[in-house]
C-alpha cells in the first residue's frame, strides 16, 4: 500500500480559514432573520467582528433585508441562491456557501464569526460540518407545541435549539413550559433557549451560547 504524505506546499494556496462558522436553520418563518437582526448589535457590542451569508430559494431577500437594516455594513452580507431545497446547499453540497465564507474572510481580515442563515426548510434540514463548526435550529411556538415530539433531525441534532416567538404562546394555546421540557427531553438535555425576537428576550443568552461555543469567550 502506498501512503501519500502531501508536502506543506500542497496547501500553500488554500485559503486559511480563521473565522468560526455557525449555522442558523429552521422552518420557514420561524424567525431566523429576526433573530440575526437582534444578534448583530448584541455581538457587535461585544466587539465580535462578524459577517453573514444568507440562503434563499431564488431571491436574495434576506440578504437585502439585512443590508438595508443599518445594523451591519452591507458588504458584510453575502447571499447564496439555493435554486432548490435550501438544505442541499448547506448539507449535500455546501461549496457555494464555503466559497462565500472564504470571500468574506478574504475581504475582512480579522473576521471572527460568519453566520450562515439557511433559507426556510422543513424539520429535516441539518448543516454539513464541512461548512459550519456549530449550528442552531430555530422553531417557533406558533408552529405547534408538538414539533419537539416529532423529533426531526434539526431538533435532535442541532448544537442548540431555539424556541422562538414565546410571546405568542398564550395566543396559540401553547403550554410553553411543557414545550420547552419536551424539547429538552428529546434532546437528552442538550441546550434549548427560549426567545422572543420581536422584543429581544433571550438574545443575550443566545449570544452567550455562541461566544462560549465557538469564540471561547465567557
Ligand atoms: N410575535 C413574534 N413574531 C416574530 C418573532 N420572531 C419573528 N417574528 C415574525 O415572524 C415573521 C417571520 O420572521 P422571519 O425572521 O422573516 O423568519 P425566517 O425564519 O427568517 O423566515 P424565512 O427566511 O422565510 O425562512 C416576521 O413577520 C417576524 O416579524 C417573535 O419572537 N415573536
């Protein structure tokens, strides 16, 4: 058997990836973009040098929304048009997203964090670990309190589960405490955070989780 030992020069031209890369996925309308809009100022207040890549089906709507928001320099937001089920470009073949991340790193030396927002998809969407170091799955109470019990891969496999729109629980007849307990149970106790992206509730806790997990900051 021949074992090849590539020389260091083999990798000389490869882009050096230094920024942590995280994913934010979840069903259509669960509040992924709203959470990113809340997270950006909180992370920037902590001096995190960040950029965002959005994924939409056939438009750049989420990227344009963030660019117009005034929360982040527009050049720090890139868009990938999936052209198919969004999970294909975050899981099956994340090449386009990896290239977008590399482009941001080349444009912004010292970049520490790249957030990849997946376009809305079903409960089965997950991120390739070739693309991200750590990922969040966002569901919302208005989607139904039975979502954790359905045990979709996003709910089970994500590093952090976010249950958003907690302000709507009384309006849609959801027992929030039970929903959070069931979410925690199906995840065998792995972290779950409750948020209201409208008001910003839970966003500091979300920022804490990101900083601890991928930036190694307390
Ligand atoms: N009441 C309430 N509404 C919210 C909350 N978070 C988001 N919304 C609303 O829910 C709708 C969808 O939010 P988005 O942030 O666009 O959801 P998304 O997951 O990015 O949607 P896609 O990109 O289409 O998958 C918007 O009308 C938001 O204003 C929340 O915590 N509470």
